[in-house]
């Protein structure tokens, strides 16, 4: 996989609560911007984004804890059959959730983080998410959302009470109904999952809502249509730049990967 990442603190935040994860390496950075590109020859690739919440210090800690816990499970995916990936993810989610809850019980400060993970090995791709950080596939010129938004506004769309356009402007478009850091006895913490077969040339985007709050799918698809396969620069950084130009006020993190 050819991988590019970019994370930016955004226009108004004093810290970056996002943490990105690439095959056991993760970064929660105090820099205004970090951008990089790499090529992975791993048999199984695990890519992800965690968008922390609970205030800047707490959100940053929650997203870092989630990434640290995922690193502990990294080797499990290469050593087992892909039919076991769901089970490993469920164990990981419970471990990460417990780790965050233990900090909450000591500090008495609310914190949590979204989770958006892509696991790719051979021709198999699995996407797992909690919250509103998104995962997209881009195949044969078409962009498709693999993740599911866990927000109050998304629930209203699913119930047929508002349109998707209304949801983008809804007061509770960022109010999460599921994330890491919830008490398990009160909430369902199972992630949404999606699967697909992948081929050479297919691409994937994992992003925090700093991108999708201001750029709709058509804007993202246009960038990929112009840039995918050209080898010209960091596509993740291009997407961050268009989000800033569109007025994003949040931290923005994008991971782009192409087979």
C-alpha cells in the first residue's frame, strides 16, 4: 500500500486531539501540521484515526490510549485467519474502552474518542468504526462510505425525519451516540463493520470530521479523481488543504492508502 497522512491543528484550536495510526506507529502531535508518505509491504495493514473529545487535554489522552491499546493487538491480525479479525476487534474495543473508563474513574473527567480502522490483507478489506470519523473506499472512480456515522443527526436521517443535507447543518450533527469511553453496562460499544474485496488500484480514506464537516462526498471524490494514480504529492495533505479553505474550525486528520 502507498500511504500518505496529514494532520493539522486547524484554524482555532490550541492543540490537536486527533491521533493517527499506521501499522503499529501512531502520532498525537503538538505540531501545527505533520505530513508524511510511505510504502508498506506488510501482509496485513492496519490504518486508523482516533478523534478525541472531552476538552483538549482529555481528548488528546483518550485518542492516545486507544492507539496504544491497538498497538498491543497489531501482531494478532497477521498471525490469524481473516475470519478471526472481527473477534480480535471486539476484544480490542473492550480493552480500549476499559482503559479509558479507568482514567475517567480516577480523574472524574469525561473523555472519549472516535475510532475508524481499516484492515487490509490480501484481497480482503474490513472497516470498523465508532463515532463520526469516516472510512471511504474509492474504486473504479466511485467514492463509497464504508463507515456509519454514530450521531444524533444520523439517527434522524435513518428514521426518515430529516434529509442528509439537513443533517450537515443540524445542531446535533456532532453529538455522538457511540464512541470509546462509554460505560459498557449502559451502552452498546460494538463497532459498525463493513467488508469488501479489494483490487490493485483501489484506494481508501480514513478521516476525522474536520474534513467531512465542511467537504461533502462530491468534493472529496473530485480530489481523488484528479489525483489518484498520478503520483503527484500527498493526497491526504491536499484534502486537509481543501478543508481549511472551506472554513474547517476543527483538527483535521486524513490517512490515504492505495493498493
